C-alpha cells in the first residue's frame, strides 16, 4: 500500500513538473493568440478565439483534475496513516498478551512437571514391589530347586558355591528360571501404572515443549516484526528524507542528512541479517513442530524483513546517488546556465551585429544604380559590386554559424533559456537568415547579371563597330556603283550580275544586324529586369523613405539610339542596294525594250527604203485604170502604217529610259532620231508618191469621173469609219489600243491623202459652175455638196475617234503608272512582312517596323483610292468595251493590299502574344529561380552530418519540410516549363514566314513576281535558344534538388536503421560480454558437496539465461545481417549520416561472442 501511494505521489509529482515545463509554452500561445486577435490585418479571428477558448478549457480541466488527485492522495495518506497506527497498536498488544499467556502457562505447568518428575522414584518402587510380589507368588507355587552341594573341603579349596551363584541372579533370571508370566495381574497393573505415568509425563513434557516453542516463536517473531517495523519506519522516514531542495546549499545539507541516515541503515545490517538467519534457522529446526500458519507467518515476515531491508538499503543508496547526481546536475546546470547566459549574450550580440551589417548591405544594394550602357561606367558598377559581393560571400559562413548557433541553443536549451530569449533568438535568427538570403540572392544575381552585361556590352560595341565599318564600305560601294552605271546593255547586265551578289551580301548582313539588335535588346531587357529587381528590392526591403528620396540615374539610352542609328543606316544601305537592284533591273529591261524596238525598225527600214526606191523609179501611167491599179497594189503604205506602232514603241521606250537614265540620252537619242527621221522620210516620200498617183489619176479623168471616184471612195471610207467607230471592240489595254490607233491612222492617212483631190475637185467644180450648163451645174453642186458633207463627216469622226482613243490611252498610262508605283511598294513590303527575316527582328525593332509600315499604308491609302478612281473612269469610258484588264489590276491591287494588311495584323498578334507570353514566363522564371536559389542554400546548409539518433531525427525533421516544399512547387516548375515552351512556340511562329499566294504586279498579271509561299505547321524550336537553356537549367536544378533531398532522407533513414541495429547488437554484445564475465566468475571451483552444488546451481542459472537469450541474439543477428545485405551499397559509401565504423558493432563480433 505504501509503495502504491509512493508511486501515485511520484506520478503526480512528474505530472506537476511536466505542467510547469509547459507553462511558458501556454503563455506563448496566449500571447500569439492575442496578437492575432488584436491584429489590424485579421478580419475574422473567430477560429483563433475558438482555439484559445478550447485550450483554456482543457488547461483548466487538467489543473482541476490534478488538484483533485492531490486531494485524494492526501485523504488516502491520512486514512492509511490512521489504519497503520491502529494496526501497529493492535499487533503490539496481541504480541504482548500472547507472550504473557505463554509465560503464565509455563509458570503453571512447570511445578506440575517437577512434581511428576519427582514422583518417578515412587513409580520405580511400585514396580519393584510388584515384581517382588509376583516372584514371591511364583516361587511359593514352584518346587524348591536346590543346587549341588559341595563338601566343605571343596569350598575351602576355593571352589564357588552353586547356591551362592543362584542367589546372585537377577529377578528376571529368576523369573525365567521359575517361568514367571507377564500376564499376571500384578504385571498388568504395573504396566497400566507405568503407561499412565509415562503418558502424564509425556503430556506435561510436550506441553512444556510446546509452550517453550511457542515462547521461542513469539520471541523470534517479535524480533523479526520489531526489525520489520524498524525497516518500515526507516523506509517511511527515507521517503520523508528524500532530498527535494531546488538549490545547491539546501540540497548539500539534505544529502549530508541522508548520508547519516544511510549510515544508520548500514549499521543495522548485521542485526537484521542475524535476526533473519535466526528466524530461518528456527523455522528449519522446528519445521515439523510448527503449524503451517506460523511457519507461513514467520517465513513471510523474515522474507519481508530481508527484502525490505535490501530494498531500504538499495533505495537509500539510490536516493543518495540520485541526490548526488541531482547535486552534480544542479552544479552542472549552474555552470551551464552561466555558460548558457554567456553564449546567449554572445549569440544575441552576434545576431544583432550581423543584422546591422545586413542593414548596411541592404542600403548599399539599394543605393546601386541601374545598368549603364556606357562600358566604362558599367565596369565601374561591376567593380564596386564585386567588392560588395565579396563582403557578402565573406559574411555567409559567419551568418550560417550564427544562425546554427542560435538554432542549436533553441533546440538544446529551449526550456532553460531565460524569459523570452528563445523567441528573441528565433526571431533574430529567422530575420537574419531571411534578410541575408535576400541580400545574398540579390547580390549573386546582380553579380551574374553585371558580368553577363559587361561581356554582352563589350561584344555589342565590337559588333557595332564591325557593322559600322561594313555600312561605310557598303555605302561607298553603292555610291560608286551609282556613279558608274553602264551606258550600254552589256555593261548594265554585268553590273546587274555583280550587284546581285553584292545585294545577297547585304541581305546576309541582315542576320548580323538582327543579331546585333538581339544583343542590344537583350542588354536593354536585362537592364529593365535589373531595374525592376532593384526597384522591387528597394520597395520590399528598404524603408519607404529611402525609396521615395532616392534619385535613380538615367535609363540607358545610348544603345537604343545607336541601334536606331545603325538600323536606319543598315536600312538605308539595304534600301539603296535594293533601289540600285531595281534600277539596274529596270535599266536593263528598258535598254532591252529600246534595243528590241530599234532593231525591229533597223531590220525593216532598209527593205522599205529599197522598195520605196523601186516604186519611186517606176513611171506614172497615163491611163486611169493603170494608175488606179498601181495605187491599189502599193502594199508599202500599209506596211509603213503598221510600223508606226513600232516607232511609237521605240519613242516610248527611249522616253522611259531617259527618265531614269538621262546620261545615255545624248548617245541614244541621235540613233532614235535617225530611225524616226528615216521612217518619217520614208513616210513622206511614200505619201508624195501616192499624191503623185492621185494627181495623175485626177488629171487623167474629167471632173465628173473624179467626183464619182471620190464619192465611191467615200462610200468605202464611210464603211471603214463606221466600222472603226461603231464596230471596233476596244480593249482597255496598251497593245490592243495601239492596234486600234494603227487602224485609225490607216484610215486617217487615207482621208488626209484624198484631201488634195477633194480640194482640186472643189476648185474645178467652182470654175465649171461659173461657165457650165445650168442643169449640169446644179447636178455638180449637189454632188459637190454631198462630197463636202460626207468628207467632213468622215474626217471629223476619224479625228474624234482618235482623240477619244488617245485620251483613253493617256488615262490607261496614268492608271498603269499609278498601279506600278503602288505595286513597287506593295509587293516588296508584302514579301518583307511575310518573310522569315521580318519575324527574326528584335521585338522593339519589329514593333517599330510594323508601326512604320502602318504609317506607310495610311500614306499610300489615298494612292490606292486614286488608282481605283482612275480605273473607274476607264471602266466607265464610252469607248471602253472590254475593261477586264482594268478590273484585274484593281483586283490584284486589292489582293496585295489585303495581303499586306492581314500580314501586318498577324505579325502584330504574334508580337503581342509573344510579349505577353514572355512577360508571364519571365515573372514565373524569376520566381522559380529565386525559390530554387533559396531552397538550394537551405539544403546546402541542412546537409546532414550526424552521429546519433536524436541528430538524425532532427535532420529528418529539417529536411522533410524542404522536400514537401519542393514537391509542392512541382506545379510551378511544370507551369514555367509550359510557359517557356509556349514562348518558344510563339517565337518559332513569329520567326516563321507567313504563307501567301503568288504575288503579281498589277500591270504584269501573267508574270509571277514572287512565287507562292506555303508554310507547314511544323514549328521547330531551336533547342539552343535562351529559353530552352533557362528551362533546362531550372529542370536540372529542380531534379537535382529533389534527388539530393530524397537521397539525404534515405541516407538518414538508413543511418537511423543502422544506429538501431547497432544499438541492438551493442546491447546483445554487452550482455554477451557481461554473461561471459559472469561465467568466468561462476565457474565451479569448490571441493565440497554443498558449496559445489550451489555453484553448479548458479552456473546452471546462467546457462539457462544463455539458452533463453539465444533466440533474441539470433533474431538480432538475422536483422542486422539482412540490413547489411539490403543496404550494402549505401553502407559501403560511408555517408556522413551513418555511424562511424570504429563505433559500430558488427554482427560478426556478436556471433563470435555468441559462440
């Protein structure tokens, strides 16, 4: 019962101690809860209030339950004390009374025993008398038996008398001699008397022995109980004297008192052992005499006495050892407390000093300027930041150590740190770690970006200088080419071929220009990201006053201006080269057209001149019929008229050529003029010859015949005029119009050729009217009036038709010219917008180019409207019958215009999509890389180097949240990969050429200027681009980070298993070693039976424990060997997480010990 109460008291005391250790935590939770409830940022604190209320209720219930248990324990102790006191009093009285009763009984029975023993002679006498009586009776009843008699002389000679011998025989001999019977009445009475006496004596003796034995039992039991009470009292006193002081001086005094008490216990060891041994000896000697109840009672008391004393001795020694250990612990705690306070102050000071340094580093980082595009200034920025970054790196290890020291202090001495020191340490270390991580990431990021920016800027200026030199060289070369354009077709063709190669070089140089723009834009993008990070760092890290008052330097504008200048210069070179290409091509085409037209005339003129010479040499006939036949058979006139279009073509070609190449006018114009002169001379001579024939015909006939001939001619001329005016299908196109003009010229020449004949007839008829017959005169007047009227109609109709066709031709020329001008801008622009090179331009340049093209479209939109307006005029011209050519030109212009507009819209959409995707990807990539850098540093700092199970569990506890964080960020990694792939896909779409149909110049619809461009949907991505490299780096870092965490956790688990198996093997090995030592000590050596039997028994006991331990050792061996086989590879690498080899027991050692 006492033990139960002690256990309950110890349990309650342990609960109180545990309650006291949680008071600080309870107060801290209350403080945090109140801060959350009172926080202005918390809108709904009902959850926290509910948690706090439930926590208070649980804590109060625990306090009430603990107090009730303490009250119950006091009630139980009081009842037990009363019961024990009463029980002790009753036992004392019973023992005293029993002893008194035994004493009284002994006093009464001892005189009786003395009396009985004293009456023994009387019993002997009665036996003798009775025996004698039986002998007398028997002797009287028997005949006398006399022995031989001797002679007196014989008796004198020394011979023994037979009689004398007979009288010396015993009664028994005499009884035998006389044949006495044991069944005599006397003998029966004597036997009964002896039996009663013996029984009485035996009863009294046994009673006395019982009383003596009972007295000895009472004495032995009283001694044992007395010693047992002493042991019990000492045990109770020992519990009371258990050191409970919480200060060193009081505890030392209590230990001194406990040592005195221990000496008192030790001094009673011999009396207690003697009492126990005497009690056991008494039980052993009187085992058959004592009742089972007495044997059991005394045996239990002896056992309780021995066990109680041993327990008392062990408990006193244990309490003394515990007290001494507690004293040592308190002294050690006192020393550790002093040391801890020193370490705490040192750690706090170190954290505060480092926080001050971090604040200075943050201010320095916030004071840095954005990236400059001046190489000298940028190098200065890089140099200054290098000094700062070196300082940051130099402080990394001290800060890590300071944080680790603070965390170790919190982990090891959380409950022993004074006041709010643990929270202060945690807050300062967390703040230092967070702020330094931010400073380190910022500094390292800026260091990397400054290095990359410096290299990029240096390469940019190198490439810029190279491009500048190329531009200057190219401009000089183009200028030289323009100044030395060839004057003939052969030289122009050579120059065209040469410049085509040069233009290919200009186009290929576009890649260098785009690469330069990409580098420049990359630097500007980097500068923008650098500035955004700098602004974000100032806003999130530094005080608001700093950000508001700090004046940032100017943004980099040199690169942008230089890119703008060099792009304009390159565009100028490219435009000049393309213009020269077009010029040379146009010159070659126009030279070729002029040469072809001149060659046609030069081939025809000699033959025509020869034919004209023959005609001119032929005599004029005198007969009208012959003259008419000769006139009609002359085919040279129609041939001359047909070549009039060739002359016009030659003139147009020369005019077109002189417009763009006036330098050759002095050389070529005389040739053209010569051809025209020869043609006009041929035409004039032919007309003169025809006029001669017409005059001859007129002279060969009279007036009436000539008038009739002219009227017949008018019939034919009217039919031709009507056919030309009403029956000719006019196609609004240059060649058909020329054919119509040729037809009109033929008719017009014929009309003009007959004009002298008409005038001659008029004059002749006028003379004849004055002198002729009235009737004839009237008839001639009528015919003459008819001739004049009809001739005038034919002449005016032909001229009006010529004016209409010429006007139509002029409008067509204007329409074609405007269409060609628009096409000369549209087609190259469409080709440019739909080309791959257009999409490969840097985005800022591409946006500028799209805006520029939009402006050009707006500036050219009125031109398109003007072309359509002229086209509508042509289509609605009364002479225009077939306007399909005009409609096709307008339709082609609309098609080209829509192609350009759609292409620009598509490019704008691609740029916007790529910019949005790039911004999203950049933000995600920045967040992911910052998170990776932070978590990598955490993992590097948390690399496990442990040697015990507690450290392993601490490392696992530290690494598991990191792994959970890594797994939690996997969707972010997937998202940034998807964003990066989307950006790459959008970029590949952007740099891909756009599909478009075949492009035609509106005036050359049968000639394909640019072939159709069909694009497949296989948008291949450059695997070496920046985005792909960044994603590859992110994925590799994430995979390596996760693998490192998994490997570290697995190593820690293996190390934990290793320590567990090692501890199990070590425990069994320790048992084997201890048992082996016991075996050596317990080896039987005695030569006597009893000691040897005890030694053999002890040895058998040890052997039995070995047999019982065999299964446990085999199981431990099996587990350890299985563990070694399962993790052989990891154990062979000996990671830092496993126990050292020299301290790790092996299954081989245990198996050797087992054997």
